[in-house]
C-alpha cells in the first residue's frame, strides 16, 4: 500500500466519522487523545518498540473501536510485520541459493521494500508529531461551537465548567485563534471564584467585617456577580441591626426614651420579623414613658398628640401576653389612656375657645373629643362635652350658611348647658344669630317677632358688658322695631337706654350740633311728644358712626367675622359696613380690616 493510498483512505474514514457523529465526536476525540495508554503508545511507536505497541493496541482498539488514528498505526505495524517476514524469508533463500543473479535480485527487492517502509515510517512519525491534522471546515464549526459554549459559561460565572471546555479546545487545536483569550479569562474567573469562596469562609467563621471588605471589592470589579450584592446587603443589615440594638439598650439604661424608640424602630424597619423579647419590652416601656412625658407637658402640640396616639397603638401591639406582665401592662395602659384622654379634651377645648377659629379647627375639636370619648365611653361629663361641641359645630356651620334659625336652635342648646362654652364663643355666636334673625324679621315687617328675638340678644349683650357697641346696636334696633308698631314711648326709652349705655353726651361734648340735636330730642320726650322725639332720635342715631373708634386689625383666612368682631369689641354689622364687605360670614382671604368700636 502506498503513502497516497493510505492518506486517501484515512481522509475518507475521517469524513465518514465526522459526517455521522457531528459535534459529539469532538468530545470522543478529546477523551481519546488524552488517554494515558494512547500517549504511551505514541512514545513506544516513536522509539520503535513495536512489540510494546502491539500490546497497547489491543487494549485501545477495544476501548476506541473504529478510531482513525489507531487504524493508521495498526496499518503501519502490519506493514512492518510484513517487512520483517519478508526479510526472514530472503535470508533463508540466500543460504540455499547458489546463483549470484538470484541473490542480487532478492537483495534489490529487499532494498526497495525497506526504502518504501522507511519512507512510510518517516511520514507517519511526522504526521503524529504534528497532530492534530489541519482542521477541516466541519472541525472549525465544532471549535466555534465549543468557543460559544465556553463564552456562555464565562459570562454566566461558571469557571470550572468553562475550564473543561477550554481544555477540549486546546487538545483538539492548540493553535485555535481564540484560545489565549479564553484561557486568560477563565483563569481570572477562577481566581475571582477563589476570592469569593474565601469571603464565604470568613462569613462562616463570623469574620463578617473582613468578608464584607472582600465582597465589596469583588462587587466593584464585577457588579452583580452571583449572590455577592445580596450577601453585602445581608451583612450590612445585620451590622446595622447590631448597632441599633446596642444604641437602644444604652439609651434605655439612661432613660433616653426618644433615642430608645428611634433605635428600636430602626431595627424593626430593617427586620420586622425580628423576635427579640428584651428589645420589644424596652421599646414598650419607651413608648409609654414618652407618652406620659409629652402629655404632662403644658406645651403639647397637635403633632405631639398625634405622635402619642401612634406610640399608644404600637405599645398595645407590643405588650407581652404573659401573666408576669399583667399588672405592669394594666397600670401603664391606664396611665397612658387617662393622659391621652385628658390631652384630647384639652386640645378640643383650646380649639373651641380660639377667637380665630375656623370650621376646620372646630371640626378638629370634635374629632379629638370623639377620640377621648372612645377611650372612656362611660364618662358622662365627657359625653356632655362632646354633645355640646357637636351642637356648636352645627351652629357655626348654619351661621356661616346664614341659616339663622338653625344656628339659633343649636347655639341655644349649647349656651343653655354651658353659657361659657368654647370660651364664650358660643354666646357670641348666639348673639349674632339672634341679632341677624331679629333684623331679618324687622326687614320683613314682622316687628313683634323681631322684638322677641332682639330682647334675647339684649340679654346676651348685657352679659358681655365690655362690648358697648353690641349693647348699643341691639337696643337701637329694638327701639326701631317698637316704633314700627307706634309704641313711641317705649321706642324712645330704648333709644335713651342705648345712648346712656355708651355715655353719649360725654363723647359729643365738643360737637355743638350733635349736643343741640340730642337735647332737643330729650326735651320732646320730657314734654310727652314721643313721636316727635322718636323721629329726632332716629336722625341723631344716623350719625352715630362719628363717635366710633376705628382700629386696623388683621384677620386670617377662614375666620368667622362674628367671632372676630366680638373679640375686638365690635359687631358683625359694624365691621361689614365699615369695610363695605359682601354679606359673607367668613373671610376667604386674610387681610387688614377696619374695626369700629365704642370705647368707654
């Protein structure tokens, strides 16, 4: 068999193997070429130890049936066996042959055969030495497939698996163009993995600070690799929790309740499932003590009350449900509940008594009283306070809507129960509701109805004696109403009461025109000419604004004008007239108003 025939035969066999086995055959090639027996076979073959080769061939052919490389070596060995047999035969014939020609012919043939064998043997050695064979297009495809596999394994952080694939590529084609890069990247990832394992071992040993340092360095080099971010987060959270626990315990020993709450709430924010009995008991006491301190303060704000309520709810959740804590739990709950009820009531009363109150603040007061009542529903005094606040709220809403009758009904309910309710605001509101309802009846020609309502307003005006304008205003309107039914004597009497109540003569001492007019009206009344006196007094009263004292006072948005006027010794009608305001009961936008009053 010639060298060209052997090459052709080997090529055809390789083609058949590649076509039938595809990519999977590449794995078999790698395993075969790495087999220690095969490597030993090559070594014996190169050294010409053909007997040893024959022994190894039998084992390898059983393990790798149909392997092209083994077939080529088998053919070479058989050829050498043939050469040896032929040489032996020639030697025997040489001893028997007697003719020179025959000997020369045999020697010539032997030389030719040996030459052919030597050429074939040299070719085989060169072929084995330069393995693997030049990759065919199909082999290149298989190499590229392995490359993609290795690339994917590296990108997904699987260095050990990637290494196995890289070794296959190197065994198949050590000159593959992408192999150096793959080897370098694989080595880097293996080193990265080793450092990661060091970090996990440090965690297992409890050396979390050092582990955190290593993990952060790894994360900076390759963000998002494996579970490194999660491990960093876990360690940092555990460290923060530990710091909070230490700070909370220290603050508890020093009775710094705000710091206790801040620290332990920080712990629960990080791990709400943390079941630390001591922490929860200390947090409970911190809540309750902080509630007591805030509610005992004279400067407690609405925000403090809201915060106290949050603490109270959290404390109730934290109270241990065991017998050892029963008495302490009950005592602290009672103290906290009583203080909270008291403070709710105080805040409600403060809002109701505020002279610059709005519908929103009144609604807030009712809300706080509702909360106080929920804490102590059996308290009759608290229930009465809530009922009055609710009626006052309805009265205020009705007043703002200019529903005077409804405002009177609800305000009367409150004032009859407590004339000083809401710091006197209820009485002030009722006065203005009476006056507005009386004025409406007067304008409607219902003079007797007007008188009945205005007399009630007069009683409230006298009760608020400091506001002279209020007394003057209601008595003048009473005089007007009585005069309309031609009871001029009583009408004049009301005019006289009104002017005397404000010391009118003293206030017009420098105004001769007003003094003369006033004296004329008094003379007519003394003479019994009440109708003429009535008319004269009405003309005089039309100029009453000349004795007013005008103040410029700022009013806030949403403030009820009736309460604003009463607080500044004026009346709703006087303020509206002085500022030429529309008939609104509240100020929509804060501004400075002119406020008339009659000073002593």
